[in-house]
């Protein structure tokens, strides 16, 4: 299951974008992280990197 971003918690810092080894995360026009479920490999690096715990794997 791909990573899920909680838009209420995301601060748009971009740490998850930098941590994703397959470039599955980008920032949308509202400066919030968005995960491409087709590219995400479920590694969890973004979950570990997010400073505000806005990303989960379920």
C-alpha cells in the first residue's frame, strides 16, 4: 500500500520529496506533498523523514 499524506498535518517542508528513492512524491500547487501510488514502492523512507508525522503507510 502506497504512502498516504495527511493534508491537515503536512507543512510543505519537502523533506519527503528529498527522501523518496523513486521520486514518487511531489509538491502540489498548495505546497502539500502528493504521493504517486503507481511509483511508490512502499519503502517507508518518507514516513521516517516527515518531521510532523503527516505520512503513513496505511
